[in-house]
C-alpha cells in the first residue's frame, strides 16, 4: 500500500517520530529529498519506501534500461535471462511486491538455467562423456573411495557437513572468526579428495574455493533451509518486475546517467553526472561495490564500508546463448543439461524447444577465458567442443551465438557477491553501517537474504534509516 507522509508518521515508532524532526525549510537548498543511484531492485525498493513516506526522490541509472542485474534479453528468441532467474519459496518481499504491481510469479518455471535445475545431467569429465548411471564405474571417475558414487554436481551437497551449520540465514553476521576459513580448507577438513575439490570448483557459484569463505556457502544453505521448495520465475521475464515497480513510482527516474562523483557535505550530498550536479539531503547508493570503485567518493565512510568497496568479492560469470536448428538433445535419450569440467563450456542448459535455445554458463577462470577470446573464435571453439561431447549436436548449432559477460558491464563488474575468505566480520559490519547522509544498499549488503530478495531487503532497510534521519 502507498500512503501519504502524514499517514506514515501516524503509524508511530522511532522512524516516524524522527522523520518529522527536521523542518521542511531546512531542505530548501536541495532539489530532491533523496537521490537513489541505481534502478535495480534495491534502488526501486528504497524509492517505493521513501515515496510512501512522502519524500521526493531522484533515481539515477547508468544503463539505458531499468533492472540492474535483472536483464531479460528480449531481442533474442525466447527472451532468455542474462541476470537473476530464481524466485525462492522464501522470497516473501519479492512475492509481495510482485502482487502489488501485478507481475505474476510462475511456479515450477521449467528447466532453464537456474530456474528449476535438474538433479542429473550428461557429464563430460576428464575428456569423456558419461551418463549418470555409469558414473560410479566410469574410467573418467577419478574420485576417492567413498566419493565415487556421488555425481559431480552433487559433491558440494555431499560435503555440506564441511561448512558451519547456521541456526538462521543471518547467523553468519556473528559467526566466530574460526569459521571464516576458505571453502577449500573446509572441504579438505571434511575429507574431500583433490579430484572432488577440482570438480566442485569447476562450476562453483564463485571464483575459487580458496577465495570463498565457508560462511558464504553456509549462508546459502541456511537460506535454502529457511525457505525450502521449488523455485519459481517472474512472468514476462525477470526484468518485468523492476519495470513494473518503476512505473508505479511518481519519482523522477533518469536513464543513461553515469555518476562520476559523490560528495557528502555538512547539510547535503551532491552527485556529479558530467557537468550536472544534483543535490539532496540524503543519497542511497545501490550499485555493486565492484562498479562503485570507479566513482570518486568524498565522504566519511564507516570502516566496514571503506574496506569492502575496494575488496568485496564478486563472482565472474559469462554466458553464451546458442540457437539450435532443432532440439537435438532429444535424439540421444540423455538429460538436457550438459555438466563439464571444461572451463570454456562449464554448464550447458536447455532454455526451450520452441525455439531451440541453449545457455552456456561458465564462471571464474572459465569466464576469464571466454572474455579474452575473439567472439568468432569462441563460437567456433564452443560448437566444436559441444559436438565432441554430445555427438547429437553435430551440425545443429547455429552460428548466431550471443555472448554476455557481467564483468564487461561497467555498472556491475560481476554477477553477484560472495563472502571472501576472512571477510565475514568486515562485511557484516558493512551491512550494519548507518551513514549520516550517504547510505548504501544492494544484494551485497543483505543480512538475511540473497539475490533478488536480498536486494529488496537492503533497499528497504536503507530507506528506513533515511526516514529516521530525514
């Protein structure tokens, strides 16, 4: 529900009391009450909250579209997703907002990459293609005794005991320093073989096992346990949700606004976009820290924020969207998904049969490799490798492969954050930091959620803090 500022204040509570503390005349030198940088879920959620309290917002977005890392490629057949896909059962904020802006949530949204990922796959490991039923006895299986019966994609869950068992998703915030060890060290401590470590890292939702904290994995497991069940998708494509949220706002939203500098002053914050200077009493910056590193920030920053802006870890992920002449994966009787230890291929998902479309998803070193390659050479190499791994693909892959790298997006520089080894306490402090006029939000500053839900959580929390200081 949208309310007036008077209605919000009448609701009581410290936020309501303090929001009325500053006389409106003190805002005369500013063009807006609050500037929000970033028109992704976090920025739009913050703007919704502030508008409901009667504040005037200016939203500045670097890209020529709304959505941030929710990016539906509508110019490609089937409109595949380059960004966020999964809507978990525990995504209460997202589901509530989607209902308010009349965007449908589609339960059981198919077997696209990340939407409802199959528990099995056709494997290509150590140069050999292996079906799941043959994995335990295959010569390609070089796992240690006790691991050989575990499918490569299930090894991480097999060693779930390696990471701390958190009582709740937000328990990572106060976890002992002794638990903030590398995921690699935690897996070794649980008895994982070198081959198991190699296969887990091959398609890790991170860059390296050594660089990811065991607490990052523990948090992911705790979030799933708090909201178990099948994932869903956003009807009309993920980007449809932020677009609908933006349409419901009365705030000014400007696209193609590259912020060059943010300066906090005694009574305001200024934002420099080329030769234009915007001024407001408060600013909420929601862009990823990896992208924020190129912006000149002159402001007193909390220690956790100051440390994390230059150092927070972001997963490198690159995709190839591959049209096919026909649904060749139906010819050999194997699973649709191809799961490999080849860094250039990573995982290959079927996005749909009509039109036939595949999505290659590679991370870390594989993403770096793909990003360095000439697109034509990469397309040829990918087609040749897929055909070798799955002979039914021979001659079926069209030449019109579309590549997408989140590292190459100046407003992102990575697909999502993870807790780096040894960084948990500092990141926890960053999520709790409350600025005077400059505030931060985004999925990287969520406490109890991740992904899309985390972005909404942190955006709302930042808005609530502004309201206590307005």
